[in-house]
C-alpha cells in the first residue's frame, strides 16, 4: 500500500546527493571547535541572519531552550503566544531547565501585538516575577504556518527596547516566511537578540538547528550546550547535510507552499471539511471534519480502504487536523491525498 505522509515536514529523508555530500565532509572535534564543516555551517547561518556568531545544536528544542536559559535568571518570566512551540511542545523545559514562568498571550493564529506585550509586562516589585524576555515564533506551527508580520515585529521591538527586555525568535520555519514574503532572513533577524533556525524541517536535513546572536551570547550558550549534553565530536557529517540543505532546498520551499495552497483549496470543496484556504500562507494546512475529532480523522485516512493508499495526517488540536507539505511529497501525492479525503468525507 502506498503511504502519503503529510504528518510533518520533519519526516523528510536525506536524498542520495545529500548523503554523498555528508559522507565526503571534512571533520574534526567540534567540542574543541575544530570541525571545519560545523564551523562553515555556523558561519553560513550567521551571515544569512546578519549576526556575529552562530552555534550548531542537535535540535530546535535545544536551540530555543538554550536561548531562554541565556537570556533569563531563575524566577523570571517570559512572554509568548499561548500556542507557541516553546510553551506547548518542549516538555515543560522553560520551567524545568530555566526555572522561568510564562505569560501566554491570546494571539490570533499565533500572532500577538505590541499592545498585548506591553500590557503583560510586570511592574517592578520584589514580590512579582521579573519580565525578562519576549519570544516570537515565525512561521507559527499551531497557527497553521502563519507568518508573523514584520511591521508588528518592529512595533514589539520598540516595546522590548523601552522596557530593556530581550527578544528571541523561534525561527524554526523562518526559511518559509522568507520565501513566502520575499523578506530576507537577515531583515527578519535584525530585530532579535537571538534566533534559532531548524535544518531538519522544510530544508530536509536529518538533524540539527542553529542558534545565532552576538559573540558574547553564543559564548554563553556554547557553555550551556556542553552542560546539557549537546556537545558533539565529529559532527561535520551532520552539519554537511545542513549546508547542502541551505544550498539546494531553501528556494524550493515555494513548491511546498504552492502544493499546500492547492491542497487547501481543493479540500475546501469537500462537504464535511471546514477550512478557509485564504488562511494558508506557507506549508501547513489546518482543517476540521464535521462530527469527528482530529484523532478519528487521522485513523480513518490511515486505515483507508477506499482508494488503496494510506494517508498520514497529524493532530493540530482536538478538532483540527494538520497536513504539512514537504520535499518528499509531489503533485501526484497531493492529488491522491485529496482523493482519499473526498472518498471518506464528501
């Protein structure tokens, strides 16, 4: 049975060409700072983001949490959207690792305003937690791949500076935002003290994220990376995949966006499916099926007996089904996915 996997853009597998590039990578001991391929990747991402330095880390979660740790002290407080990845999908690490609490804002599709940030900032008092950090996610996963408007980022930056706070960007899918808007990664990143970008989602590398910021900041997170077990030795084999991905798979993200928008438009014609195709901005599609939970929908299409293929989707929220386009899905796969949904929910 053919399997069409739209659960996430993390399911991509390295291509033959990427594997060959990884196998030929020059390596050294990265804990000593001597892996030339890791160093090249870090320099490349720092340049793309317009930052002084960068650090390769095993995962996006580690990248975000290292930044939070470096920007805060225990008993501080950070502000983010209520559906933010750092708040929902990182195993409570803000509390567990940094001993910081969260003020979750009620954004729209993950997008909040400067006014909401300013309202959430604590006044100075010994009995109150200290507001220290504001975190933005762009694109926003639970917001359906929504793009955080750069004009709002500028307005939030003004508030951050007014109150002497730090500003972190969870840019796991910043690549997608850049391709969709034509705004460079550097232009987005300039407003933030730290940025984390992922290599193993739409770009298709098997492992890794990169943090970028000032030299002083990266020196600090480098120490925390070691303390948290993130120091790797001949990591250039993995870093090479990131270099290949940036070179070959960055611009092609436009294809994922095209397929996601087409998919959303077609399934909007299915009688039991609820979706506004206009909300799809990048490669993530969220939709509801009347009368069913997301878990029930996922099971029905996975076990599909009507068309001969299995469709893998994921749960966005209790009633929101999530489909994500990526480089291992082609136009024929999208047509078959639409056919399966029509067979069950029309």
